[in-house]
C-alpha cells in the first residue's frame, strides 16, 4: 500500500521541478500558483485536474476547493475577490492547492476555508488547515531560498522581511512567521488590536527561554503602555525603539512596529538579546503561543 505524501514532500517535489525549469532566473519567484496548479495537476492527475482558478463572492471565507459540476471533471480553486491584499490571495491559492493535493480524496465535496485558516500555523489547529498551510509555506517560500535572503543569525527589520514578502508575493505576517521558523535569534511577533494582544508567535529559542505570550484560555493581555504598538502616533514616523527591562519582558528588547494599511491591527517584531538556554518542566507548547482567540484576522499585504 502506498502511503500518502506529506505536505512537505508535495512542496519539495514541486519546488525541485520549478528549480529545474527556472533555475535562478527572475521568473522563479513569485510562484505563479494558478499556472503551476493547473499544469501540474493535469500532468500528475489527468483524469482529476484543477480546471478553474478564479475570484468570486465568498462571504466568510478566504478560499475554497470545489469539485466541478456534474458532467464535468476536475476541481476549482476559488478565492474571495474582496480581499485587498495580493499576498493574502496568493497564499490562499497555495493553501487551496495544498488541499487539492492532500485532501481531495478524503473530502470529495470540497473544502471551504475561513480567513483565520490562512494565518494559524500551530500544531494544535485543525489538521487539514495546518497541512494546507504547511504545503503553501513550502511551495511559496522554500526554506533554502529564504535563508539566502535573510540568514539565520540576522536581525532583520520589517522592511527586510517585507522585501521577502514581495519576492514571494505573500503577506508580511506569512513572511515573518516563515522567518521565525528557522531563525537562531530570540524574537517574538505580536499582533495587537485595540490595546490588547490578539496572538503572538515566538521563535524556538525565544520560546525555550521563556519569551512568549500565552493567550489560550486566558483573559486578553494588554499591550505595554510604553510600547510602540500602544502609541500609534509614533508609527507614522520612526518605527523602531529600544526598550528597557519590564516593558515587553523582564529583559530589554528592540521593538519594530508597523500599523497595517488594510486591517485594523499592529505588528510588533520584538528582538531580544542572548539568553542562557534553560529547560522548563512546564515549557510552553508552541501551539499555545499562537491563538487567534476565535477572531477573524486577515494578513497585511
């Protein structure tokens, strides 16, 4: 019996194909998901390909994978055409392509995905959505290429991460989360709105040294009064500041903040210094650091 491919194996297989076709030419990125999804599915699954990719009215959803109508073969990927962010649309396409490759046989009637499904990457989230996101991340932002843009020891600004977001045609949040997956730095991404933390994501080293915000099952956490996120008037100008101890954490840190143009929330990227590695008996699990608190949240492009 042949075991189903993992999301990462699907992404790596298509990445190798694209590398062979485009090499290091400018056409390699961003990935044209519409073209790749149609051509790859027709070659790999000629009797069950993707035949349609288009925008449509999808109230309450960012994207969906639908089976073709009766008497027609194949599948259609549909994204919400009211989405303003091109990067968010592109990630949605990659996400739905992942559903097609991984889940169409087990979900013959298709899958509809809410807007929060594109940004929640924690391991405790619905397995289908996590797997589709894992595929989209690997396809759109291959790890080897991303590491060449920003090294694992670098301390990037949001502008530098934004350049990667532009390279891969994804949202700033998606690019920042990808960087947090491999960085060797102690860094934390905080998304806030109306004076409270919506959710936060820590790099592995930050998490293991106690730099995280637990939001699951707890009262909303207010953002620090001295933070850039709490002072929107400063975000129009300088958007980086060095904090002393006991602002965001018990240690000093640098905050780089950006107010979203499309959505009513603020991103704060916190860079901390070196810390002594410690083992924690009650170490915070990764999935608890990234909770959307059941709110709809879109990505800034």
